[in-house]
């Protein structure tokens, strides 16, 4: 059983995803550029494939790498997640919240 409450499972999931990609090569505490590209092309494939400019992921890596060491640590990775959360928040503000799923009618 998880030590996280239901509301904080998303943190556990973020950590697990980060660790899964960061552990592929080199320092397992950071994402190399190759690991970042693998993450983006796997977990955010719909975003990555829709980019007309092939250099967009390179620019994202440079922007996220705030200490310019060529690696993304977890704090830098969270800036990506925060940016995505902000984009979703803005999108929901325009479109309205998702409609709750209806429960199937019981006979
Ligand atoms: Ca860095």
C-alpha cells in the first residue's frame, strides 16, 4: 500500500516517471538531453510530433536547464510539468471544466 494519500499520488507518479527516464544513462538523478528527448517523444508524443520546428525540443531543454549544466534535475523538470499544468489551467478557463462522467444507470 502506498504511503501517499490519494490526492498526492500525482507526486509519486511524477517521481516515478522522472526516475524511469533519468536512470537510463549517466547520472540517475538527472535527465540528459537524450533522456529528455526520449521522455518527450514517449510521454508527450502527441505534443512532440505536432511541432513543425524540429529544434523546439532543443530550445525547451535549454530553457528548462536553468543552471546550464546540460542536465535536467528534478526541480528543472518540474518547471516543464508546471508549464504544462499552467497551459491546462488556462485551457480549462477558456473551455470550462470537464463535465463529470455520468454513472451508468443501474437496472
Ligand atoms: Ca540543469
